[in-house]
């Protein structure tokens, strides 16, 4: 990703963004934030491949083994989702509820910590990282989240600990790849006194990996924490956009905007005042009709016009995760034609692809 401080030609985009922002904000809303120092241009270099939770198609997700395999397969970035322990240590888990990704249920000493919480307005039952100290979490072992879909991955159950963010940084630095951390449920963690942003920034600073030219991109489905981070770090930021719904910080604040609103030219111009790119659900780029993909949407072109790069998520090789035109056979767990799917997104102009199977996407990129 092109860093914001290296852009020389973004002034006209920023001016256009400011002219559009007032039409996006709801009546009575606070003034829009000041624009970032500059806005990233779409990358003109080879598209990047991000190991989604590592090479999670082949190893239990968010383990050092998954990250290491993604690196071996040629991923440009590895993606740690970040949640907090009770004592403020950032660890890599897709969710703060860890019943499905660790062996915590097999630990009788932690049976009493199973509980139900409201996370982003939804009741969730299980075990939560914020109820464990870092030392306690280290006694757990990771397991495959989708054993019915990826039975081969269960051979690695019980072998890996939950890694800290610092361990992921050290691995990436040693191997010469980038990191693409995501802050999970930042509004929720703020509400319980375990803000994610400050320890994230501190971890980057500790390893001297907080410069605009360092291979770090921070992402989130919420917007307020990214706008805060824009004042705290120089590294690029990416606004995640789901296929439906709205950022939770909008919902909690009564802001009526949705993710769809954020992908209009006006919404993208607003994102460009604090972020450098968008990470969009793949169906936003290649919409489906009757299960099959259709022609590309305007999202990539509109984002590029706003000065934002576009990364899509998530390409997985199993049929059930693909549009019908890329499936092979009727077994939902059998491999489909991920190479063709990746090629279609590259043809649509995306600047990067998140994949559980980075080796397959790297091979496609290498042929272009």
C-alpha cells in the first residue's frame, strides 16, 4: 500500500472529498474530521496477497504455524485479528469468544468462566479473552474452527498456543513480510476499559514499526477507532466494509449510515479523510445474481477515484464459499476453481486479495 506521506498528487482528491462530506453526514452530526495528511493513490504495483488469519485453509487460524505457512507460500502480509486479555495483552484471535478456536472447554479449571455477554448488540455465549490473564491463556491450545469443512486441519489441534501481537510482529519482521492487524469490537473493548488502539500503537513503536514506510496496515469494521488511529500513527489504515449492515459505532451512536452508504462516491470521499484504503466483502466487487457473479460493480473505480486502494476478502478454496460459477462438483467442502475466482477479482482492478489459501492466489498473481 502506498503510504499517505509519500503521495504528492492527492490534493485534488482531498478537495473533492471535502466538498462531498457535508452531504454524507446526518443532520445535526458533528463536523467531519479533518482530512488525513494526504490520501493514498491506488497502487500501480503488483497486487498484494494477504494470508487471511495466516494460511488458515491449511492450519488452525491465528497460530504461528498458520502465519509461517502463509509466509512460506508467498503472502505479502499476514493478518492478525486483535483482542485483549484481562491484563491488557493483545492476542491474535478472530473473536474474543474462544470456545470454537481453543480447547478451553476441556479445562475444568475454567468451566466457571463460561458466560453470556452482549457483544456489538448480540448475545454471545462462551469463554472470552477479556476474562483471562495472558498467563492463563497461554495454557490453552488452538484447534481448527471448521473441522467439518477442513478435517485435515484437525491433525494440528492442540499443538499451538495463542500468539501475542508482539510475537506476530517479530515473526513478520524476521521473515520480511508485512502485517495487517484488525481491531476487533473496539467499541466493546473501550466500554470495559480495555481499549485496543493504545496497546496496538505501543507494540508497533516498541518494535520500531510505526513509520509510514513500514509494511503495516491497520483495519477495522468500525470507523471511530480508525479516525482516532489516524491521529496516532503514520501507517496506512483500511476501512473494512461488510456485505450488509453498518459499522457498530454508527449503530451505537444512532448514525443511520450503512456500509452501502460508505461505498457511494460521497461515502468513499469521507473514508478518504482518515483512511488509505477499503477492505470490502468480495460480493461488493463482483455481485451475484442467482448464485453466480455478474459484471463488476462501480466500487473499485469509485474507490480509486477517491484515492483509496481496494482489497477484497475472503477467497477460500471450498465450493461453499464461492459463487456458483467457480464451484466444481456438488460437494460443498470440495475445492472449487479458486484460481479463476482470483483472476476475476484481479481483472476487476482490485489492489489486493485476502485468502485462506495464499499459495493459490500467489500463483495467479505471478502469472499476470
